[in-house]
C-alpha cells in the first residue's frame, strides 16, 4: 500500500520516516539488531504516541499515565526512537550507542535502564502477560479509590504484539484471562507481518487470530493492509478506547522491513542489519538523504516533542484532581499514597500470631494462611491468588471476595490453571504500582512459571510467591508433583530470595522478610505435611530466620564437634539427632537455614558466628537436590539429599525410604566424624 494516503501529511510522513531511519542506522552501527519490525510499525507507534496516549516525558513515572508495552521486544529500536523523539531522557548519542556495554539502549527493552520503558521484554509472551497484569491493577485501583466526580485512576494499557507472542502458549493464558475479566482498558495491536526467523509464518502458524480472540471475548478489529494509514490506525485506537466491556485487539497486516527493495516481507529484514548498500537504497525509497546517518529533521523533532508540553499539562490536570480528592476523601487518599509508595502502614504486623507448641503440629502452608489473613487486614493493597489451588495453598484473604468483572475492588484473584500468566501478570501488577501482589501454587509448578519469576528477579520486582507442597513430603501424589531439583534451580536465579521455614513461627518472619523487601521477589516454600511448632523456650527465637540462618540449638561445650544444617521439615530431624548424638558424647550444633540468600547478606562476622570456621565437620540435610550445599559444608562436610525422582506413598514412608530419619542423620554424622 502507498505511504502517501490522504491522512498522512508531509510532516507526519517525515516523523514516521525519522523513526524508521533511526532504527535502520542504530542497528547498522551496532551490526546487530532487528530493523524490520520498527520499519513496519513506525506509523502505528507514531499514531499512538502523538494522537492517543497520555504520558509525560518529563516524569516517566507519573502514575496516571497510559502504559505502553513492546511485547515484541526484539523491535526495541522502535521504542527507543519514540522515547528520544518525544522528549524522554534519552539522547541521540544513546541511540547511536544501541546494544553497547552500559548503554541506555540495550538489545531488548529493560525498564531498570531506560526512562520510559515500562517493563523488560524480549522473551515472547512476557510483555502481553505483564500488560494484562497492569490492566488488572488499574481496574482494581479504580474500583477501590475512584469516587463519583473524582476518577483519579483512569488510564489505558497498550501492547504491541507479534506472531511470536501469539505462538507462545503464554498468550493463550493471558488473553483468556483478560477476556474473562472484561479488562476494557487493555488494548493490543497485533503486528501480523507473516514473517518469523525461519521464514513465512505459515510453515508453523496458521491461526485464525480474529476468531481466536473473539472466542476469548475480546473486541476485535481487523483493519487489514493499513499499517501505513495513520487515519485508519487512529480510528481503530479510538474505537478500542470506546469499548467498555471487553479488552480490544487491533489486527493490522504490516510489511516487515517496509521500503527495503530487497528485504521487505522476507526473514532477512527480521534479525540483522540491512547492510550499508540496502540501507541507502531503502532511504532512497523514503525520499531520505541516502548517505546521512542518524538524521533527525528539526521540524520532525519539534513536532514530536510537543508530547512534553501535552504531558506536563496532563499531569498538572491530574494533580489538581488529586488535590480535590484529598480534600474530599482524606482517608482514601492516605491509603492510596501509602500503596503508591509501597510502604507498610504503621501497625501492619499487629495481630500476626505467635505460635506455641500447643498449636501444632501445623503445616507451614497452614501457618502461612493464618499470617496472610492477619496482615491483610492492615495492608489493604496486598492482592493475590492461586492457580486454582487456593484451598491447598491456604492463600485466600477471607475478608474479601474474588476479583472479577463488575467486582474489581476484591483482592482474591482466581488465576485458574495458568501458572505462567499468574506470575507474569503479578509482575505487571507490581510494575504498575499501588498493589503488592502474591502468587500461589504447588512448588513443582514453578516449572511452568520460571520465565516470569526470572524476569521479576531481573527487574527487581517485589512479587511474593507462595509455593506449597515443597518436597517428597507431599506424599501420595508421587514423583510428578514432588519437587526434587526445584530448590537448587530457584536458588540459582540472581536476586530471588528463597525461604523454606522450619515451623510456623519461621513462616511469620518469612512473610515479614517478603513484605519488607522491595528490591526483588521473594519465594516462600512451604510444607503440605504437618510439622511441630518448635518450643522457643528451649530453642532460639524464630526471629533468627530474618538473618537467613541462625543457631537454633547450641552445642554444650565451647566448640561444636559437628554442625548440623537443615531447612524446612528436615530441621526437626536434626534437632532430634542432636539429642541422640549427645547420648554418644558427640556435641552438635543445630543451624536452621531457611534462606541462603538472606544469610549471604549478613556480615562475615555473623556468618562465622553461625558456621564457625574452626568446625569443618558439617552435615546438611534437605529433602531435595544436594546441588549448592557444598558451599556451606565445605570439602570436609557432607550432604544428605535426593538425586532421584520421588515415589507415590504416604510421606512418612517416603522419608524413611529416602533416608530422612533421625537414625540416618546420626549414622551419617558418626561416619563423617570418623572420616
């Protein structure tokens, strides 16, 4: 289709071609990147950012801004060009530094590096799930805080999506949920360019996307081969904004590498520079000086940077609304301000139970449920749910109902059997702000959610994961549900704090860590089976769990003969083993070590106090993979773990079968000392 439709005047076309040529030049200079999608989507991005979206380049974190997600994050130069041209804190030199070390323009959008980037995208499907989470957050906050005549929460979430996004199963989870919830302020633009890395998408993908999304209960517009028609694009976005009952998707047939004489509509335009000669030929098609690099016409920049003036005005108007709101509804305003600062209210921990041995035995998942309902009353911005396992996870907030269409004020989210979407949408909720999300399922099902958990750690998002049924201790469901390698694999993710409490009181402090931590995600790993509530008049206070590891039961003498370490349900074993070893004249120290990451945060002096360097004989006991424990027991120590899959049987039989008994611990400790 011609790029000179009546709706595109000369200045608009100049702006669009500036976006295209910046993308071409940046990828060419880096000798790496994806120029084709930015070349195709430049008109859509131009239309959305200059005619539709509300944002403030001078304050990228203005709360009532519209959110823009580039789910096809390989097209990152499209976003960087828009941020630079509309006046964000991104310079032309930053554009020239695309994909270089310490650049503000990395190869895929990273929210922690670049002002105006809402989320880190690249792994396909993640961005659209984040977008659904943002729309959930907007709907909940609007229902909670808006009052008649005072709609202070009122914005949209837009996402650009690709064929690759929709091939990923994650897209089904997210789109199904969004349609079910009727998230009408969620708008996707689907870049239907028919191209993937291996060739035409038809070799692997022939979905009827229109019918598919209609089946998800979305409002669908297929505008056909109008990717260059600003008028058609603008009308489609306006139509989507007018839809009040359903999320919207705009399907547009675009042409990857638009304008390239050799590479348009081919895989060659997807993931590699055009080359100097083809770049020049393409610029000639655009009517552009073919040998100019990073040319930004002054009138194009001036026109697009009018977004700054608009944005300041939008935010000023909102601030006036907020001032009026605070005067009319001071209590609600205070609650909202606290939520936006992610600040725990005074007295948030009032009522959190202190458990006594007489309360037990108690599964740590059950203790977690009691703790959730104690603090939820005082921290109203905590919102969460389970992947169809709330009764098993003990994750329901009992004072509220399920979040849903027409009842967005509620705080329990029924995610359904959608572990991946649950965790990625929770990231979107955290990115949006004003909500502290938690997500719950069985620990083994982190396999489905791991990509979302990894990105939450990369972005430093304070999402809380409540993972129950933590070991072979779940029993009869068998090896398909019994996590073996999961503790090791989750501990391997940088910036994810994994906490496996030994009893109900350690659970309470684990939740304290999770709620107070704002620089990354925290995962609570909890038992199905009941555990004794440790007698803290005999053993050290559970507050030691805040340090990641602590001396639970000290040796009798000045220096222990052996240090016994464990997490979770196995702590009870090593406590009993300590008594048996004492009867044999072996003086053992017992260390509860619920979180390696928290322990690493402590000072060297504290770590040496808990694990004295003079005592090199150490035995770690954990019903999971032994991988990683060598760091804590050293070459002279030993590890009791599991290196096979589990089995189906009652949990007590399984612990005996796999050697997790008091007698086994005593025997292993005795052999280690002789060695």
